C-alpha cells in the first residue's frame, strides 16, 4: 500500500476516535458528577524509535499517529445546591464515593453524589445510587440512611426507650448519637488515572491491579444538600471539536490526493 494512503487513513481514524470522545463529553454536559475525557495521541514513528530493540510494537515500518489512551480529568467542578439531604458533593480532586453492588459485591467509585433511600428485605433502609448500588461509609460498611428513622430513634432515646440500632452506642446521650452516626465515605486511590470506566458514571480498579489501593479520607471536604455538576467545559470541547473536524478533513484530503496521484500515474502507464 502507498504510505500516503496509510498515513492518511490512520489520521482520519484517530481524529474520528477523538470526535467520539468529544461527543461523549458534550452528551454528558448535564450529568451530575461527570468527568470529561481527553484523547491522547502518539506519533508512531517516535513510539517505535523510543521502544526497546526487541519489542514488537504496533508499527513495524512507516509513520502515522494513533490514540494511545483516553485520560479522565478527576478534578472538582462547580457545585449546585439542591437542599436534598441525600445529595452530596466532594470538594476535593481525585476523591470518590465508594459503591458496592448488592448482587455481585463488586466495588466501584463515582463522583455523582445523587443518592436515595431504599428498603431491603432485612427491613433496613440503605443509601443507594440511582442504579441501586450501596453507598459505603468511611469504614467500608453499607450506609444506613433512613433519615426519618434516625430522628425517631433520637426521640426514643430522649424518652429512655431501649431500641436497637447499629448506628448508636448510647441512645440516652444526644451527643453520642451524633458521634456514632454513620458518615458517607470519601476515598482516594493510589493511582486514580488507572481506573477503568464502567459506565453509569462509575469507575473500577482494573483487574489484577493490586497496587491501586483505596484509602478513606479522614476529614473530607463534603457538602450535604449539594451536587457536583458535570466537568464538561463547553468552550473547551467546542474548540477541540473544531480542531478534530479539521484534522479529519485534512486526513481525508490526503487520501483523496493520493488517490488522484495514483490515478494519474495509471493513466500515463495506460
């Protein structure tokens, strides 16, 4: 194959992948807690020259470009007050809520703090995500979240009633009740950039990555009754969109020009 065709096709393919990433960012501009992604390109000739001599890389000869990875920007975005007691926003970069799937027990992480209360067959009320996953507290335990039930227990404690609840150690002491109340856990990871996107605005540790360990933040910056808005920057994404569209058109123009050159040569040979 003529190298100009090859390089042009690679450029068009890479630009299309970047357009897909930008389109996903723009589609989630109103998704709470969404973190935008950015496609990272690599020039294949440099990629091969800088690798080890015995390595078998993606390119054995020639040049071009490719998307080597998509980075996720786990920074803090703007906050929006909702007044809802089960909405939370993390005011720290690279920090997450820790979730657990009630069926498989799989652990995942998210920045979307829009939670709700759900009752389970054991008769307890838990704090859940929109997809029905448990929100874990700072100790890694399932978060009990019946706010009205908590207030009822507090009233019962004032009246000296003996009622069992794992959120309290001393029901007759208001301060003890507040101290023993579960707190929504906020976690950081050793290598947040290694997290894998699982969909539904959730991330997970890559299978076999034993070095990427989570750790609960002792004094997290956590706002109740608030949600973190999408991190998508419309101006930035539109700029990237224009750049990618032009790069895509130039790559296709290169393929078209190469085809015209080949056609002219074949006619002269005719």
